[in-house]
C-alpha cells in the first residue's frame, strides 16, 4: 500500500522504520521532554524495547495493518508517523520535534495525495487532548485553508479539548 521511502521536498523525506535507524531513534526519543503516544513512554525507551518495537512495526507493515515512518528534515530525524489501517480508513499518529505549521501542512497534503493513490477512503489525525499547539495549527491549516489542501470533506469528532475537536478527518 505504501512505499518504503517518500521525498516530499528537498528538505523533508519519510523512510520506513528499520533496524539501522535504532541509534538515531534512541537519541531522538531521549531528546524529547515529554511522553508520547506511539506505543511506549519515555521511561520505557531503551535499546532493547526500541528494537522490539521496530521488529513489531516491520511485522505490521508486512501484514498491511500499520505503516511506521521516520521523518527526516535535512537528513536529521524530525519525527515519527504511524498510520494504522482498518479496511479503508487510515488513522495517523505522530510525534514531531516541533509543530511548524508549514511542515504540518506539507505532511498532511502529502498523506492526502498518497491516500488517494491507495485504497484508503478516509484519513484521521488524532489530536491528543493536551496538545494545544497542534490544535491551533490544525485549526488554521486544516480548517481555514481547505482549498490549499484540496479537501473534499471534513468531519470532526467532538471531545472536551480546548478546540473541542479530537479528530481531523478527510475523505480522500
């Protein structure tokens, strides 16, 4: 369904998670100040757990149930993106070093274009309840710049976040 490598522009690319990235991933995850929601917390980050996590991610890739990418900006790890696939729905989970609106916009636009070339009909982006910064970016990038991203339809599942939007969804 997805390729192992995508080049978004000269500064930004995505690569399938693999064992050769383990040391860089370990350093990246330990440089973050908070826990994240990609399957383990910062307190659980060690090389053994990370290696097991990578093996499991690769297995899920072959099963076509989950696709895990490492995001590189100027050849340095910038973040991680995981797409969980359920039939024709793809839920995007993320971990980014910073929430730069231009990069978020490029990533969302990229995933929309990729989803249109697969059998995915919907993409969901989960917004963690405590992430006000991403809430604001999604509010401006995805809600008010719909034409720029060529969105056909948008659905929001209500929650009690500050923005009261828990999921951003786009029919592709």
